[in-house]
């Protein structure tokens, strides 16, 4: 696949991620508080699928690992909002089985992928470790959000989610600069601005 096609997939994923944030931000500004629209999770799920493919095509384990961490949390939030139950059963199964298909694909071509993902000359091991650590920290926000939402039985985006988002985005920006990855860089620059604004709105709610 040509480089422009690979980057097109990555930028499409980041556009969807940015669109979910813009949508959430605009609705939050209108209501003067942080809100969690259903479209946020729908766009997240589709964008995660595309960014996983982008990470695979770039032989970037850090990106793939990050998307794998949050995939089912997106689904759970759709369930908490009552949206998942309204999807056609065949589509639910398709989304559930997608990760198994990926695992099966890796096992089929195991030697090739292990070599490409973990012994890639373009990504030194220290940089891979840094990127993977940044993804773990960045995506821990969704684990925190998931536990918080399960506790109150409602899909919400609490203050801690935005604080972790801002900190994790800063680490991924460092990785993007060292990796020379415009897709990650542009996506997280825009996201950081919205994270700050949501922190401000969240603090106002506690005041």
C-alpha cells in the first residue's frame, strides 16, 4: 500500500477522533457543563478501528496496543447509554468478533508480524517502549472513566478523565515528534485544547 493511502487512513481516524471531541465540546459549551453524547462513543469505536489498521500498516505496536485497550470500553459505554442494544444483532457480533479476527490474522502470519512490530529498524526499542508507555497512560483515562461510570451506572466523562487525557496527550506528542508521525501530532494538538476546556468546565461544576 502506498504511503499516502496509509496516511489517509490515519488522518481519517484522527478526524473522527477530533470530531467526537468537537461535538462533545460544543454541546458542553451550550449547556455550560461537561456532557457525554452518544455520538462520542460511536465515533470513538469507528475511529479506533481505523487507527488500529493505521498502526498495523505503520508497523507501530504502540498505536495498535493503545486502540486495543479501549475498544471494548467504547462498546460498554454505548451499552450504558442504551445505544448498543438498538444496533442490529449481526452488527454487534461483527464488532465483537473483530478483535478475534485480528488475533487470528497475527497467528497466521506470526513470524512476519512479530519481527515487524518488535524488531522494526524504524522504531528503536527504547522509542517503542516510550510510545507503548504513553499509550498505556493515555488510555488509562478510559479505564478510569469506565470504573467511574459503572459505579454510578451512567456513561459520563469525569474530571479525572480530562486530566489523564491532557497528561497522556503530552507524552504521545513527544512520541509523535520523535517518531515523525504527523497523524498522531495533529490529532493530539487539537485534543489538548479541548481537554483543557473540559477541565475548566468540570472545575466550575465543583465550585
